[in-house]
C-alpha cells in the first residue's frame, strides 16, 4: 500500500437506525457545556433519552466517529452550535 493510500479518509460509519439528529445535537451541546468528559456521556444519554446502556454507547461511538465530518466547516471558536 502506498503512503497516499494509507492517508485516505476513512468512510463515515453506518448510522445505527436508532441514532437520531436529536441525540447528536444533544451531545454537541453537552460537549460545548463542558459538563462532562465526553467519554462519560453515556449516563447523560440514558437519563435524557431513556436509552439502554448498550444503545447509549453506540450513539456516543457514532457521535465520536462522525464528529469531525459533521463539524468540518465550523469555526473552532464558534463552539458546537
């Protein structure tokens, strides 16, 4: 594999069917608030949306894996919204 091939962008992971835009916006807002380290955001999703622990982890994993792609055009000084 050439170096240029190894530096190609990974395709965006498939979005689980239960992950909603509301989940992603909530996590963006939670990150911007600084209320928690995002690795500890699972309980927030459980409490806010009534998700199971397993689903909250999948939502959070999807959010983390797609964060850069979803925020590529934003000014870092602007925050999550």
